[in-house]
C-alpha cells in the first residue's frame, strides 16, 4: 500500500494494528521482530527473507514444484506466504510497497500484530493447509490417507520450537541445517 504523493510510489511509514506508526526506514532488512512503543513485539517480514526462514529448504523445493504462481514472482516465495497470512489475519497484518525507495533494501514489508514466534506458527499452519489441499486432489487415495495420518501426528508448536533452535544463527558464517 503505497502512500499517495510519495515519489516512486514507495510507502514511508506503516500504520500498525496497535495504532502506532513506524517508518519503513526504521525497519532493517535483518529484523525479524521489534519491540514497539505499545509494549508488544511485532513480527517483521520482508520480501528479501527466504521462505526457508519458516520451513526447511526441502519443503520449499516441494512447494515450488507444486504451486504454480501467476504473478510477477518467478516462483512460490515469501510474498505468497505473507499474502496468505494477511488474508487470514487482515486486521493484524499490515504491509507496504517500498519498491520506490532504494535505501531500505527490500521492496515489500509486512508487520504483524503478533510476535515472530506466533507468525512462524501461523505460517507453518497455513503451509500445512496448502499441502493438505494439494494432496486432496491426488488420485492416489492411499497418499491422501497417509498425509492425513501424518498431519494428525504433526505438532506445529514442537516443529517451530525445534526449527527455530536449529536456525538460530550466532554469526554471519553459520549456515542452514
């Protein structure tokens, strides 16, 4: 949502769901969450953040092979997932198009009313729903049954806890597991 009258169509600030306003220039590309003056932590995602922030690369590969995008993005990626989150929580997620501002380092930014851990859980839940929908169209009934059985055993909170612990990088030289 670009602000009217801003050169290049780039938003300069975001009106957060909590009622506060934050400048897009105060959102560093490496920030995953920030403590707001309202007292809450707000999750931050930019289009520069890889989808592997939320799920392993192997799952990202499967999603990209299965999901055909009909938009400006070459493949299924973070903007698609954040679109799903914003659609599910329209009053709790705000976004801005900063593509006209070459100083911020990203073209799109989303800020949620909830913290980064809760956002991570929401993303995983939505991706599971997406995969479940895709599997439901399979002609192999046993594949559908097997997927549904495994998803009943899948604990989103435990997955997010473990994944976040494995992905908690200490230096810029750390790599994904």
